[in-house]
């Protein structure tokens, strides 16, 4: 029986859009490129447009992920961690939204503090720190794109194809018993960890 081909179809929504490609043979993720970036001041985020829509054949979706080189680009992160594209349904533009770990207001406060420390006591009597922060907020807002992690034309992330099977959902009154049971976050590691104090205590002899 011939295997079903795994196909991802990409549609250019703008002429300058770049079809995703594998940088190396054996790569899992395809590089995705930005054709436009805009700054969302209200949410202090950078919206990257790829100018692409997609469709997959068969039970397959796409994961939108960051590149490992992100650490060199302003300590930014993808706001939803990993984007899930249900490409059998979604036909809109693929976008990546990034934020800097140090937000706009914090950058403004840091700059204001730096200036404030250098001011003499006389200037501090007549100046207000809040006004200093507002000044830097305005300045950074006007030049926000200078702090964007990527530039237009650069690879801004990866798309990783994901095949899946549809599962059947069942409601039940009972679940099978396990060793872990209802143990929550970190319970597996906690059960294996031995207290060093117990060993020391048992080795002490009191006359």
C-alpha cells in the first residue's frame, strides 16, 4: 500500500512573501521569513507578518516555533510559546508575535533611573521622576521598532509539521489506579529525593 504523501500548500498573500524552506537536509523545521513588522504599543509586542497562508493534506498541522538563535535578538520570546496552526481549517495569514523580556515601561524606568542618579540635588528638587519616565516612554515608543528582535526579510521562526490521529472522547466515573495517583507538580522527583538530614541524624550517637 502506497504511503500518503505529506504535503503542505502555501499561498502567497503578497508578492514579496517567501515560501518556507528547509535550511539543511534532515531539518525538522522550515524557516519562515517576515515581510512586514508592526509594533502594538498597547501590548508592547511586535507582530511579524509572513504574507503566507497554508493548507495541509491529511491529518497534519503545523507548529510555529522560535529559532535557537533567538537569544541573540533582544532576549525576546514568542508570546504563545508555540503556535498551533490547524491548517485543515485556518486559512488566514501566518503571523509571529514577539515581546521583549524587558518591557517598554521597564526600559523607560531603567533609563530614567540612570539619568536621575547623575542629577545634582538641586535639579532633583525641581524635577519629577515621573516626568523623566514619561519622557523615556515617549522616546522608546517612537523608536520601538529599533528594539524589535528581527528585521523584515530575516527568518523569524520555524514551522514544524505535525501528523496526528483523531481520538475518541469518552466520559467515565473511574480511572485506573497508578503509583503516582493524584501527585501534582514535581511529585515524581519529590518521591525519589532523600533528605540528607535524615541520614546525618541516624548516624549521630548521643551518650
